[in-house]
C-alpha cells in the first residue's frame, strides 16, 4: 500500500461515498477540501494508479443584459402581438406600436419576427393576427435562464437546442466553454478503500509548542514534494525596449555625459531654422511633419538669436557662406510642430551653453508623418549626443561611438563618409551583427557646420551624432518587425529575458 497523505486519504474516501466516480467539485464538497487540494491529491493518486481522470467539455449559456430585459418584459414581437389582441386582432402598425409602448429601434425587429414566426400578416400598413400562439421555445428558454441563471447546453433537449441557436443569433445570450473533470477509482483504488482507510491528521508546521512539550513525537508531519512544480508566478517587469533604453542611458552616464530632455512640441525655428535647414526644404512639408492646428504659432527666442539665424539663412552672416539666398520668414519659423528629431532640444541647449566643455545626450520620442510598416513608425525614439570642447576632432567622435557600441556588446564598428544637412564633415557608423552576418547602419555623425553654430556664439567644434533607436533595439532583441515593440504582446514580453547579453 502506498503511503498516502491526509488529503489523498480524504479524496479516496469521498470517491467511495460518491460510488467511485464524481466531479472535482463534488469530491471537494464531500471531503471538505478546497478544489486545489483535491487536484493536488489527484495528481499523487493518479501516479500511484489509484484513480483515473475523465474530461468533458460543457457550454454554459446565460442571459446578457438585453436578454434579461426581454425575459422581464417580453420579446418585442410578443409585446406587439399582445397589443394587437387587445385592439381586436387587426389594427394599424403605428397604433399597435403605441399600444405596446414599443421603442422605435425595436419596431422593425418585432415586425420581422411576427412574420417569421407566422403570428401575424402585414398588408398596406395593417397588422392582422392569425392566432394567439402558445409560448415558443425561445420564450420558454428565456424564462428558464432568468430563473436558473445559467444552463448547460449539452443537457438541454432538442427543442431547446434550436432555441439556443435562435437566442444566440439575436444576441440575447452569452456562452462560455468549460472543462469538467471527473475522478474515478481504479481497481487498485477500490481494493485500497475496501481494506479500510483511517485518516490520520497531519500537521504542516512544527511549532515551538510541539517541540517544548514533546508532542511532536505523537503527530504526523505532512511530507512535501520539493521537486513538484510550483504555480507559475507572473511578476511585473520593465518592457524589453525600456530596458535597453535604460541601459543606453547608463552607458552615456558612465562615459561622463549629462542627459537633457525637452518638450515634444517645438517651433519650426528650433526644429529646422536653427539647424540651417531652408524654409522651402521638402522635409518641412506637411507630408513629412506633424504641424499643430491649435495653437499653430509659438514664440521665437530673443531678437539677437533670431536675427543671427535669419541673416545666416539669407546671406551666410558671419560664416563666410552664401547662405540660402532667400528672404527668411519669421512667421514660418513660429509654426508649432511635433519635433521630428531631438536635435531641436540639443541646439536649444547649445545656444544657452556656448562655452566648453559640453557633453550631453538625449534619448526621447520624435514624430514623423511616416507610412506604418514593419520598419517605420510615426512615433519612435531617437538617440543623439554632442560634445563641444577645444580642438576636438572627428577622430574623437569615432572613438566615442566605438566605445559606446562596445559597451552595448557590438564590437566591430566601421565608419563611412556620408552627407547630412547640418554637419560637415559627415559620416555613417555601421556595426557588424554576427546573428545577421552583415553590417548594419546605425547613427549618422559629424561636426556641426559653422552656419549652425555661429548664430549662437559657439566658437569651438561640436561633435554630433544621432539616429533612430528602434533599429538598435530590434538588433538587441532579435526582432524583424518594429511594430512588435508596441503591440503589448504579454506573451512576448514575459518570454524576453531581462538580461540581453
């Protein structure tokens, strides 16, 4: 005889009382145990071949709010028929509707079901009842559900089975699938209970009182299976994308940078003009940029900076450049928009801190009027930074980004000559991804042009870089579709490890 614990003994005795087969709920009630306790006992009993399990599916049906209302006041067609009978069996539609107190939205429903059930005829706006029918199966089922609360579809007779289909089609009921588990004693189980089982109470905790009095010798301590799987615990955790953003912030902070943040709403002055982007540039069009409608204009900064930027656009100002050779419009610069890059905040910070050293970074959301697909979003994150100091060079910038990528676990880095509107010289950084067996472009980089710096009195080189962060996140997480990051797929979030290395 296998050694059984208290709850397993009680489960067997309950099954004996229930003639060898019963549902978990019945066993729990008979044995005075919790549902979970019976299920745990069942696992051990099944391992010892003392019980077996049977499962069957059940469909539970219950009234929804509208169904409960109809069960109380009657189906629309029944209410309309009763009104016709009260009016002599034949009347105008509008008169019958008024007599029934039928709501406007239910008139067509009632007329349709009167005709479908053959309760009345409709000719030239006249209603004529054919007879006063007996209560239909759908009405009987409504009443029964109202009384019982819920029913098992599989236990209903054939007529009610058809009524279930009707009520489901009219969206008056809700259904729920349920699995019913029954336990049954095996031959070994019957042999054991026939020999007699005497339940011995167990204790699960050894108390100081038991030890002090010595009563621990007289009690049975409950055994615990430490190898049994425990319940799944779904702990809260930071979103995988946010984990990588935090990691990036920590890397920059370790490297001596300071983080800056700013408003997502910016004027076109800071988003475009301060970066020497001409006012007729295609990127400033509404097909690329989200402009605000209310309010649609913001304030420009101090007059000195505005005039310096305007002059640089029109003729190059003090930079030696010819500028863009057009008449700069302050009204265009006042337009409010959702920033298209975090450089809008970077240049604003630089205008207020024009003396070295400056070493700042930003990781924040930006907005562009993009068509959504597997690699583009209208709202995404951008990572960027600047270093301003005496005699810093492009080599310093390459070294900074190489160190940053190395700390992220990307050890092979290359730089290629490129073009960006507000840096010169400009480069593109690419990293080798072993999993893809290829080089992937990440951040654009370069040294800010004089036309960007001179209007704000910056006299030293400014190293700058920036790029979309989602591409880097996709590489780290091994994803191909950027939309996965924002689907709130709890299964994927739970499966993704906290540590990415």
